[in-house]
C-alpha cells in the first residue's frame, strides 16, 4: 500500500549479524526471464543475474534495541517494519504535497 512501485517486483529480506548488531535489509528486484538459448553460457554472467536494490533497512544495535525476549534478530526485523511504515507514510504525504503544488502552478 505504501510502495505501489514495488508491486511487480520480487521482495526479499536479507539478514546479517556483525558483532552484537543484527541487520535486516529489504531488497527488491525485477523479474528475470531465464534464457535457455544454447549460447547463453557464452554471454557475460551479469546479463542473466538479478539486480537487487535496497528498499529499506533495520537494525538492532546492542542490548538497548533487543526485544523483550532478547532476540536481536526480531528487533532488527521490527525496526525494518517501523522504517517501512514511517517512510511509506511520509512518501504518501510527499506525493499529496507535490500534487497540491502542481495544481497551484
């Protein structure tokens, strides 16, 4: 609802840990058709690879970000969710403001 431009894309959450900090990254990519032509193996590998773009991220840094159950992973996912909602709401307001500005010009 907040990101209609991502409706036709594949979305994936990638998680990683560095030290005591958990990270959660929401990535998006376009659908990639698999080329089954015989000469496909001769082409550069990048031609058939998906290009991921970063949509948003969340983190759990240290004990202060941990959830009640002590899970840094869940805290990072919750922070990602909060970020997506916050950015989505602000994007909607921005779009409304831009539309209003266009009408006044």
